[in-house]
C-alpha cells in the first residue's frame, strides 16, 4: 500500500498559485523599494543608483512638510497606541478575570465590532460625532479617533495572552500576602507583557498607516504621512513618494518582526 | 499591613478565653453553595495546633472547596471559620496567616526560585535583603540552594514541588494548606515526598492541612483524617480508627480493600452481635451502637484479617472453596467461594507461602477470622 502523500507541494497547482500570490503581494513593494534608489526624475526610467530622493525628503524644498507629517504620524501613533493598549489591558483584565457577568459576550462583541465595521462607515460616523459635539478638527481629533479604533487591535493579543495565564498565579500571590494591586502589578502584568507589547505594536502600525479615518477627521492644515503622501500623489507621482513609502515599509517590517519575537517568547512556562 | 492584622488578631486571642481558641482551625457549620448546588453541607470540625490533618475523599466531595475556604479563595456561604480563635471567614486571602501549596505549584514563571521563595516575605514587609537571606535558608532546608538562580521551568516536577513547599513555609504561616501537592509526581518520588512532608511538619511544628484523594497517602501521613463524600463528613478519626473501625459503608469501601457482606443481626448479647449471611453462615462481631436485632446491614471484613486452613481454626470459621489466586507482589489475593454464600477475598502475605497457607484453586478449606475482625456498618 502506498503511503498517503499529504505533502502540500504535491497538490495540483500549488506552485503556480503560490508564485502568483507572492508576485501580486510583493512585486509592487519590491519595485517601489528599488525605484526609490533611482537617480531619475521619472518614476519608470532607471538611470542609476542614487540616494537623491531620500536627500530630497529630508533636505529638499518639501522637507518641512514631510517632517511635520512624520512628526504628527509618529506622535499620534505612539500616544494613541499607548492609550489604546492601556484601555485594552484593563478591558482584557475585566473580561478574562472578572468572572461571569451579564452581557459578557455582548461586551466582547462591542470591543471587537470596529474590526468588522467598514472603515468608511466608522470614518463618517466619527466625523459626524465630532461635529455634533463641537470637537474642532485637528491634531487632537485625529488622536482621539486613532485611540478609539486602535483599542480592538490592541485588545485581541492581550486577551489571547491572558487566557493562557492560569489564575492560580494571582491566587498564589494573594496567598503570599500580596493585595489585589500587588498581585496585578507584580504577577499578572509581567506575565501579560508579551501580549501587551504585541498589542501595542499592532495598534502603533494600524495608527501609523491609517488613511480613511484620518482623512475625515484631520481638518485643514494637519497632515499625517498617509494623508500627505495621498495629497502629493494627487499632484503627480514623484520618486520621493517611493522613498517615503520605502521608509514606512521599513518601520512596519521592524515592528512586525519585534511583535513576532515578543509573542513567541512564552514566560508562563 | 498584614502584620498589623496579625497583631490585632493576637489581641483578640488574648481577650477571648474560650477553650476553642487553642485549636488551629475551627470550622463551624460551614456551608458552601454555588447557586442551587450545595458543595458543602454544614461541616464542623476542629483541627488542633501542630496536627497533620488530612481531608480525604473522592473528587467532587468538597475537600478542596473547604481548603480554599480556609485559604480565602472561596467565600463561606454560611457558618464561620476560626484561626486560633479569631474569625477569618471575612478576611481576604492576603490577610490570613495561612499559606497554600497549590496542586500545580503555581510557581511564578517570570521569577527565579529565590525570588519565588522570597515573595511572601517581601509582601509581609521584610526588606529585600532580609527576605532573600531567609529564602536562601528555606531553599537549604529543601536542599535546592544550588537552583536559587534558575527559573521554575528549568526544574523537575519534584524540585518544583519542594520550591512550592519552601515558598509557602518561608513566611512561617500558622497553618499550611496543601492541595493534593503530590498528585503530579511519580510513585517513587511521591513516597519519598510523603516522608519528607511528614518530617517537615514535625520539624516546623506548623499545622498542616492536607487534601488528597489517595487513601494510602492519607493513612501514611496523617495524625487525623476527615473522610468526606458528597459535601458531607463521613468520619473523622485517626488512621487506625478510620481503617479498623469504619463508621459506614462509604468509609469502609473507600479506605482500603474490604469484603462487604449483607448480613442480618439475629441476636445481641454481651457486646457481641450474632449475624447471619447468605447460605446460612453465621458470624459474630462487636456490637455497634445504633444497630439492633433484626437490622439488615453490611459487615466489613478486611481481607488481611482473614486466613485459610484445612481444619476450622479457633474463632470464626466458614467453609468454602478456593476460586482463584491473584498474585499482587507482596501479597496474594485469594477469592474464596462460600457454599451458597457470597465470595470472599482473602489476602495472604507472600511470605506465608512457606507456611502452606495458600491453597490451589478448587481446594475445599475454611476461612477463619478472629472474633471482632468484622465490623458492622451503618448505611
């Protein structure tokens, strides 16, 4: 009897589909990255290797605009991700450690619902809400909106992590004379840390790269990198866009890598 | 903070001169209900200072619930729990001077062994250096000093168990609670740890409350045992009491191996009850309060209290035939068929083979016992 061959490589069309997917996903990224080092002013003609467009972002005529957008993007991402992660940590603690309470399932649905609502709906809703309460559009409206929609992204890895932590650790801490706060800060929090870091990084990336909601709530004159890039592209595609995109891609890759290694580190065993 | 609570507790103790204040733990009419389910049905018991006390029962009997109520992880639905005379039922776990060894040890995975053992001391307000040096001493006591800097995951199960013990003993609790701490260890290690625990209890003089479902473990280690089932206390007594004089069917059946025979009591005289069992066989055993003439009850006879012979021996003798011999290492279990009566299991020590007290299957012989070897049981 022949052994059942469950090697996925032997499936019909495996190679073709894999290659197609990889090309569609990554070819544009590779091309953008390569062309960001192009010396040409054209975005399609290759005229040799150069760092000119990177120089252009940091010291060219538009550098002030890029720097401000980058500053806005990163400060908003850091603050929004921090706030979202704090809220998500408390929410996860209540959901996982709060025992059975009424509407527990409903609460979980409410926390993760924004992940399923089309972003444009969320954007319009947020804009209308801000208008109706008279919240002036600008840096802070972006910050609040980002904090809000980052919560579910931060929440999921934290909850997943917390479910893997037995409550006997906290009980042991309280048995050993730690009060509730000490049991939380000295035992639960350190054990949750990999989940919290993953949640933070995910929230950071989601905030950093958000366009739709930001574009709705940002108001005139305040730009983040995605909105600035979009504005610039509308006036014609220049190779400096590729340089910025490549830098953003680099940040994302670093974040995802850190997130991967942190979540792999299991300190509960 | 906890120290303050303890000092206050101390004051109470001095003021309260009731005799019960010397008991380590006194549980009064404790009831535990989860919704409509009653996990503990009005349990009362007193655990003396310096005692190795065991709560024994099958899973779901409420023994762990009771332990967790003493530790403070479960609240008491009704009743009271006193620790050296002071009510503790309303105190949160961190204000109770009792420590627990958890079934899965619950060692803090992100801390070293030394940090784990020092944790309780630090939480009770000891300085870091003081806590660490005391923790070091505790690790010496359980012979794990060389592992102080390792993480729990780098230790074997038996070593983790000893760390859990050291961690719980380090703050010098008034009572140590042990929740099936040996159940994850293999047989050999378990036997060794049983002795080690017993010695540790003697050395430290701390009251141990030990929860287990393993009756052999309970008999080996305990000063007294409370046998529990279905949220109720079935019997409380010394290991010998429980084993030799089981009060009811459940205890006789749960503790060790026994022959349970349906009998009816024909006559009672001079402290002895004469009973008959199926097939017209007659047996005499000690009278038990609450069982009168005409009662149809069960009689328990431990297999090792029976012996076989070709001729009837002094005492009680029943005629029967060997059905089967089962070799179990140190002993041989023999199933004996009484004429028209129930089957008996007779346990003979392996060393008795030389005395020819083991017979081939099919042999007609007598099963004998001393007067009073059987025990009448209340159902």
